[in-house]
């Protein structure tokens, strides 16, 4: 592109004045001050089109802080819309371009580390394109790269127009926001609130970030009449025109602009002229004043999309028109219709681009879009290029090229991996729509219709549209050519996988049918089908079947020379043996690791399942070590977030067992929202809900369980782990809302023969004992016999003594002292102390109850178990046994009374005079959690008020 096409950076022209945004600007600057001090933040700026979101961000970036310390590194990415959906990777590409511009290509690759090849999807010139690269790593790589840059100076990441974001950009946003608090990174995101409807995927992301207090929401309001009037007069003054306007004119401008700054600016620009009545005419007003050449150039830019690169414009306009195009571009820039950027042009406002695009004549539109498509199809292409070309062929009304391009998007997206699923699914749906419009569609597309349906169903499933995916996969199966049994078997496997993910037990029948189509000597084809069958059997607690089928899968994979599937089959067999109480299965898990060699999928399954078995055995430190080793290996390899989520989830569960509840809670808050809807999302949501319950935020746990209950129960039909744990958590919550019928219904599963493996039966029986005790206290006639009989079936499990002691204490068959002394998860001891003290208090033995309840409070507070601390503390207070003004004695155990690290942070903020709400905002926790921490601090310090706690914080003394 000739140098003369390069224009000044956006914002170089005199910016319009900003009126009425002092509070929003102050908030951004306060967030940057916190970031510069080492505690990053995130601010999400929302508002309707033209409200001034970009202008606010520009004003902030012009002077983000006080001028002290190093200048921040600003990285900007802007989402864009192709007209039929988001342009993939638009914003991440901008972020990466700014990094490369700031530190250079070599330094960028070095900072990105071993996972730098994931950047190839954004910048093929920076990293060679590889179709086998796992681009699921891309959000993580960008977040890690940004964090690394923040080690030297603060980094401000601006993500604009998120209403046009693709799934990758939303994941990048979430990853950046969740890593910001521990780094000098400030994330500023903007979106059009009027373009984010109830079903928009951005709503879920924003709601979760706001709920977890990781982002501050700023809704930019319309200007009031006084502010709009002041903006009008200020605009006139900056143009050198008289600031005085007639009352009628000013009233008309203010009324018609409705307080939207962009409309105020546009209307003021032509104050006194005859104004059209519609917004469209207002948006086109400046465009209409341009000469014919400039308007033609603007229409070409509008056809290109939200951003028109130089190379694309050359292809659309032709090199012979360059000189004229340069003059036309300057006219459009000078008229503030277009903004020049280093690599192309964009419209001053997205609404203006849409309006100008509507001005294209039919023939002109087809010609320009076809030129865009051809240009994008030349040379090295990213997925974004492939998707944009497909969209342009669609708009050019060339059905055969549009179909071929859409199919290419589906295939390319499948090669790039799950980060592109939304783009792939949209292209697939369009390809299906085009199929009947194109003669010889199969020849044009390079595949038959049934195969396209199968590919689209896979993409739809990955976008969580499981019902639609199952329907499309069913159509694929129904259409599959009868002379292709191997392909039909693959279609059956696809449908089976989707149905399993949807919690549909019919998936097993489909796998049987697929296996029947494959000849006995097709070992390569049979191995994955058998492995899937073994997995289904294991998940449904049919251990004998799982072991037998896994053995057959191992034999088939070995015969085919497929080490990865052989390892996975051994893994399933070993896990199934452990689940039925045969601990020799642990050695088989180790063997699976050896057989899999360097294959990461095999390694990931080993680390996940080996750590999971240790969790079931109560060996929490060992489980943490195995899972953390796997997670560290995943990070070194740059593995996708899905693998890491499974491994880190087991680390978090090990923390729960060891009493590191603050750490586990922080991980769940940071990570669960990033996991796509799936069976593993159910695992994590259930554990998070259980932890939330026992931490004392019962209302939040009830809300989460109510929202997810139907999904949990559906998945529970297919998987033992889900049905057992969901039953226990729902029973606990039912008790907390005094719904005995629901609680009894949930725990009845523990008595169903062959429904659960020993570990899950024992843990559910522990909850069942609590339910049975409450039911008998309420005068219900319940039969404990079936539960006692079910308990005996788990006698071979290594942790049986602990769970048996708990069940016995709950139903009155044994003492609580045995549970206090037992080895088990960290919450078991404070819970047992509380129940023992409560029983003694009920029996009138206040003297014996007091130390037990006091110890229960201390032990519960030490791990953050607010439910037990509140219940035990409430009994002490209600019985008149609370310490009150009496200070803790010198003989009190320091270990039991010591504040946790989080509590020390809260105490420091209490000493500063912050309220619970302010503490919650500062530490990115809920108000309820802050309240629980403050209550725990008061009890531990033996003080009666926040003022006394502040004195302790300052003097270190309670005397």
C-alpha cells in the first residue's frame, strides 16, 4: 500500500468535548491507581449506541493517572460484525498487534512462551500457521502474555464493542479479568447495551463477572437537558462559531438528540439546516455532503465491514484508481465520516457504517462483496479470513461460492479446534440453508449432505446447543449412504456422544449399532467405539462391564498400534477396578501412563483420574500433588483450558479436603464460569455449590442449585458421580429450607442396590444419616434399616470407618467422639464437635457443651466453614454461653485462634474503617462472605465490635 494512504492515528484530530461524565472518568482513574499499585481491576462500560463509551475511554487514556510512575502500556482490540455474525478474532488480533508494535515480534514470542504457536490463528506472519495447533490455548496465552508485560509497567487492555464479540473474545475477556487482581493489568471493556438482548451470550459472561465482583459495571447514562445544552454550546464554541443559539433551536437540538452525545454532535454540526426526521438521515448527513468519488470510496469501506484494510480496498477498487481513491479518502477523513488507521479505514461511528452500507445499489453490492471475497481467498489465510470470505460471497449473492466457502469454514474451524465453534456453527447453518439452492451441491462442497450435517452437529454441540445438535446429528444418521458402513458407524458415534452429553441413556444403543457395522478385524475403527462403551459403563457404575469392555478396547487398540487409545482403555479399566474397591487398579493407572508415552490426552486422563482416586481414598495431599503436577505439565505444553480445568478442579477439591477453603472458593469463582456447558461443568458447579453451602452463604447456594437442578438431574441419569453428589448436595439444601420430603427423596438413592460404588454410597449415606435424624426429630416414621444394610456393603472401602462412624453418630448408633477422632475431610471435625455439643446442650449438660461448641466455632472459622461456625455460635449465644466481653484466656490455643490469611486482609480493611460492602469490593468477594469473615474475626479476637477489632489490628493486643 502506498505510504500516502497511511493516515494519523485515531484520535489525532481534535476530539469533541466530553460533558457529564465526571463520575465515570473518576472511577476509571481510581481503577488505574489501584492497578498501578499492584492490584489490577476490570471495568465494564455499557451504554446505548452513540452514548459516548469510546469517548469516555479516549479521555481516560489521555491521562489515566496522576503522572507518577511509568506510563502504562495500552493494548486495544475492537470487535467487529460481518453483518451475519461476529468477525472471529477481531479484538484479540488488535491486542496482539499492539503488543508486537510496542515490544517487537521476537520479544512477543519470547513473552508468550512455549504456547506461542497458538498465536498463529491471529498473526500468520508472526507464527507459521499450523492446522494441528490447539487454539483453545489462545485466551490463556493472551492473558499470560499480558500478565508478563505487566511485570515491567502497568498494562491497560481496552476491548471495545463486545456486543460484536465472538466466543474467543469473550473467553479472552474472562481470562484477563480473572487474572487482573493479582497483576498490574486494568481491563476496560465496552459494549452496546441495546444490542445485548436476553439471549446474547455476552449477558452470561457479564453477569458472572459482576456476581463474582471481579468487574465493576459502569452504565453510561444519557445526558440530561442541561448537559445536552451545554454540549451544544461547547461544540459551537470549539468550531469558532457563536455559542449563543436561540432557545427554540437549542430546545429542538436537545429534544431530538434525546441526550445521546453522538446525536447531539451530529445535529449541532448542521444546526440551522433543514434536518431529516429519522436517525438514518442524521447518520448519513455528513456522508451526503461528500463528492461522488468520496461517497464511492465510503461505500467500498462500508462493504468491507467495520474495518477496511488497505489491501482489501485495493482489491475492491483496482490499482488504476489509487490516486483518485487517495483524494477521496482524504475528503472523507476531513469530513469526519471516516477515521484513518495505520492499516486501513473505519467509519467514525459503527451506525454510520451500517447506514452507508444500506446505500449500496444491488449491483454495486454484489460487485464489491465479490471483490472482497476474492481478495480474502488469495494467499495465506486465517480462520477469520475464511469466515469473512464466506460472508462476502453470501452478500454477493453467489450461492455456489458461498456454499463452498461456508463448508470450508466448517472444516477449517474443526481443524482449529473448539475456540472457533460459534463461527463454525454459524457457517454450518448457512451451508445447510444454501444446499438446496446450489445445483450439484455435493460436488461444489466436496462432501455429501450427511457428512455436512454430522460436522455441523459437532460444532453445535460445542456451542452448548445440545438439543439442536442432537437433531442435526439424527438427520445425518438418517441420510447416511447405505453403502458406507464405516461412515455410518462414525455418524452413530457422533450422535451417541451428543446424547451422552445431554444425559440421554439411549447413547449406549447407538454405540452397539456402530460396533455391529464394523468387521471384527477393523481394530482401528472398533477401539474408540469400545472405549466409549467402557466409559459409559464406568460412569453408570457397571464396573464388571466396564472392565470387560475396556479390556476389549485395549486389545483392539494394541492390534491397531494405537498407543493413545490403548492407554485410555487401561485408564478406564484401572479406574473401574478402584471404584469397586480393588486398589490394585492404582497400578493399572500407572501402567496406562507408561503406555501413553508423550501423548498429552493420555497423560491428562492419567493425572485427572489418578488424583481423583486419591480424593476418594481421603489422601488429599497426594491427590493435590498429582493433580498439580498434571496442571503444571499442561501449562508447560500450552494445553487447552479444558484439560487444565479438570486438573485444577481436582486440586481445588483437594484443598477442600485439607481445609484450604478460601483458596478453593477463589478458584471456583475464577474458573467455573469459563467452563462451557458440559458434564464437567456439572461436576464443578455441584462442588462449588456444596462449598458455598458449608461456607455459610446458603441463599446463594440455594439459588445456584435451583437454577441448575434440572440439568444436574438429567446428567445424573448417565453418571454415578453426578447423581450421588447432586443427591447429597440437594438433600443438604432441602434440610436447610426444612423440606424433609425432598431431602428424603434425594438420599433414598443410597439404598438402591448396585446404583453406586462404595465411595459414593458411603458419602451419600453420611448425608442420609443427617436427614434421617431430622425426620425422626420431626416425628416422621422412617425406617433406618435399609440404610444400615446399605452401609454394610461398603465395608471394604478404605475410608469406611470414618463414614460409618459419622452415619452411626447421626442416627444415634454411635458417639460423636469417634467422628471427632476420625480421619476425614477438614470440615468433619468442627461439624462433629458442633453436633456433640448440641446434643449435650439439648440434654441439659451446659458445662460439657460449652467447650465443644467453642472448639467447633474455632475449628470451623479456621477453614472458613461459616455454616458450622454460625450454628455453633448461635447455640452458644442462645444458651447464654458466649464469651461476650470476657477476653480469650492466655491458655487458649494459638493455632486454633489464629486468623487465616484472608481474615488478616479483612481485619486490615476493618482497621481502615471500611464497611462490609467496601471490603467486598476491595477483595472481589461477596458482601455475605465479607460479613462471615468479620464475624469470625470478632469471635477469634474475643471482641464485641469492629472498633475493638480495629484497635487490636493497630496495637496487636486484646488487653
